[in-house]
C-alpha cells in the first residue's frame, strides 16, 4: 500500500482476556481488528497485530507508535505472581502491612481471614531512624545500620525492594540514603517519597510495596514489547498514558490500565452526542467494568482497593465484577445456578469456540439466536452452535437434577443470562444508587464485545432512559487509549490551616510541583504550548479521616469552596468548624495530536426506517420473536430501526427490544430510547 514518506502511524491496543483489540487511523478513517489473546505472554498477540498493520500499511515497525492498555499488572497482583520483594521501613513499623486498618470487610463473619501480605515476615526489614510529623529528626540514620541492611538484603536474594520510612514525605533524607545504598544490589527499587509523597503510612506502604512487587514482571514484559514497538506508551489507571519507561518504573499506576481506556473512549463518544451524565458499561470476555461521569467529569479516587490491598495513587473510580462473555456457568453444591467469576478466556474459550465443552454466557446467547445467525468478527470467527447446545444441555441436566423437574436447554440458557445480568446490575447500582446518584439522570454507554447484548435489559432494570452504543463498541478501550493524553499526577502533603496567611505556602507548593511536572513532560517531548496543569487541593474539617478535592486557582476561597463541596457530597456543612488543607495535587497533561475523525455527518430531515437485511428467530425478553437483523456498517446517519432487532458489526452485537426506539446519530452512534 502506498504511503507518504515518514508517515507516523498511531495504534491503540487493548489486551483482554479473550481478544486483543487494535485500532489505528489510516487514510482518514479508523480501522479495527481483533486477534485471540495469548494469556501466557500477551505481547505475542500484540506483536502479531503490529506486524499485520505493517504489512497492510507499508509502514515500518519503527514508524508505529503504540498506546497500550494492559492487564499484565492487574493479573499478576490478583494471581500473586509478582517478584520476591523486600520492604525496608522504620524500625517498629515492619508489620504495618499485616496490621492494616481496623475496617473489616465481613463484619459478622467470625471465620473471616485476610490475605497474607505481599511481603512475608522474613523479608520486612526495620532500620533504626525516626522523623517526627513536623519534620524534626529524632533519631539519625547511622551508617552501620545501612551496612547491616545491605548484608541482610544480599542474603535474602530478593528480586525487588520497596523503601518506605515514616514521615519521609516531609523529610526524605534518610530514605534517599537507603535508596542510594541499595542500588548497588542491582534490583528494581521503589521509594515512597518519589511514588506517593503523602501521609497515611499503611496506604503509602501498601502502594509502594505493590509497585515493587510488579516492577520486575512489568519491566520484562515491556522490554519484550519494545523490541518490536520502539515507540510505546502505556495507559494508566487515571485515564492518561505514560511512557513505557515510566510504566516499568511505576507499574502501580497501570493496575486499571485496560478499563481506563474504555472510559476515555466512552467520554469522547458522550461529548460528541452532547451527553454530560453517563454510566459506562464495559463487558468483555472475562469481566465487566462500570464507572460514572457527571457534570464535574469522570469520578476519580485515591481510595481504591485491588486484591484486598489499598492503592492510593490516582485512579478512575471503576467497579469491576467477574462477569463476561466467557464466564462459566455451573450448578453449585446447594443446587443453585452460578455464573462466573471463573472465565473460559481465550483458551480453551467458550464451547462455541470449538475447543471446550464449558457452558458460558456467549454459548447462552448463541443458542438463543442473539447473534442473528452470524459469527463473530464479521464472520471471521465462526461459532460452533452444536457444541454450545451440547454444553448447555449438560448444564440443563444438572439444573434438572437440582430442581427436581425437567429444565430445557433454552431455559438453562435464559437462566445463565438472568444470573449474569443480576451480577452486572448490582455493579451498576454500586456506582450510582449507592453513591447518591439517580440512574434516571444518566445515559448508559455500553462497549466491549458483549456490552450491547445486555445494555437495554440493564437500562430498563435501572430505569435509565437512554443507551448510546458507540461505533466499534467492541474495541472502544483501544480507541480510548489512542485518544488519551499523556498524564502525570503529582502530590505533596502540606497540612496547613485553610487561612489567608497560608495561601502563599499553598501557591509555593504548586509552583514547585509544576516545575517538576514541566520538566518531566518536556523530557517526553511536550513543549509548554502542549502542556496543561490542573491544580486541586485535598481538604477536610480538622479531625476528619478523609478529604474532598476542590479545584484551586489564585482566587479560590478554600473554606467556602470546601463547605459547598461537603454540602453537595454529604448533604450538610459545618461552617463553624476549622478547615485544613491536607495535600496539594497536580494533574499535568501532555496534549497529544487528536484523531482527525469523528466529524458529524449530514442527517436527512425526513429520516426513514431502514430496511433490515433479513429477519431471524431469536428469544428476546424470554419470548420467541422474528427479529430484524441489521448490518451496522450499512446503516446511514439518521436511519431509524425497526424493533425488536439485532444489530451486528465486526466487534460487537447489540440487542434492542420491541418497546424501544432506535436511530443512528450524526456520528454513527446508535441511540436507543427506552
């Protein structure tokens, strides 16, 4: 294929449990394709996809810049496959990971057990030193203590080291000396005053330890990938990307890398449609991720818990459940039908993939006719309906034995979908109703390969009035990665009274953070004109345990802004109470070149119903119907759809019930009014 000399190609890549998605811009349009994931080494599928893009475009691999959403760190943490890690901390605080907080996730479970710390007892080392909360050195760090520590670490043969001293975020000299000394061991090193210079020793220690635990694995993975993709950026949990070198050094920032790309893509779709309030619904092969965005933008958190461990870096507030197209259905010991969290993944995959007899959500959809007689990936991936029927017939037999009555294969399939929908509905309620948001004020944006199959049913259950199905919904996470800016988050604990006298101290803290941020972005190729810096303060009433974030400008009246934020969040404020600024936080963006696509198309005023390409028997809303089948690629802007219908496309399938109105908007998004 002819190309302009030295043309740069940007490729968004998202690695899922079943498929690896690729999105790239070519000749003014987006091109999308999927390959089966390679769970043993996710880089293999990515390299295969990049070589395919190279062949199709004529571009050399060196001319392709990759922005990658990855689950390597997530899976390693969930499966406890990280490095043999040592923790170096202040003497007397070696057990902070084991002690944690007094909060109990299962309050009334007398037999509840907590997961073991990532670092065992014999690899937690205390050194004699002490700094006070005001920054005064109570006990100096002696050189003999550092020498003894090095001797112990050598004997322990650790693969990675985390250093987290008490109050090092205020005065880091002792931490720097230890870090300088242990670098001689030539193992990856995570230092708390560099990664998370904030108070709360348990959360800070946990975050830095997780970073060290993932460093060797993530570093080796990215090194393999960079051998083929020299220009590589990685999605962060905060919705921005960072260089591969930064991701290898701070992998804790990539724990929600994959889901974050989808949220960025969904926000882009919502903005084009003029929708401010959205709930994102990302259903892939292994899990479902949901998040909420309102007028103030996407909700962020620094209080995330992953694999029962706190992670205090900035992350999108995403809620995940083990429910996806590959979720395996089974009858438990009590005779109840269970679906997930175990997944058939890419290997061996659902029964209909032809290599297993595992009954999954995808198999249930297939036998109920929800794919409209088409295979997946535009017919490239043919589905074995015979195997799906066999797997669900076996499940129906187990359900019959448990229920004491005959359960048909179709009833079993419908039961599988009901159970998985309940799991996903619970997740949607967790990020909306349980946090004080009315779902009726939002639109649902489904994506992922299976999102459109469940979106309308879930929207009806929560009385969400509108569903927006993006184009290329099955690859939206890769598209979001492609559209993401480079983002770096900086913070500093200041602990100041919110008074006029302290405004200059706050401003000075931001000035120093911005200097570091500008220099870091400049090193990644972003001049001042391509940088944006957003300032926020973490503020609380004195004595409170947690903070609220408020935006900061020179004219911000901190106390007034905080009272308003507290009123909005909790329904009350206490103007008579003193207000405290806990931390200054800076979000710095390196603005990347935006995609040259997504222009509005002309919509005819007299929009007509589009004629379906055919009709097929399907079971929708538990009833047998002749559904209209539409090929999404053939639908024009403004087209209205006859319902009930099934809309098929390369990367996803959407089910639309009879009592819904559906049309294609000017950006080719599918708008469904319920």
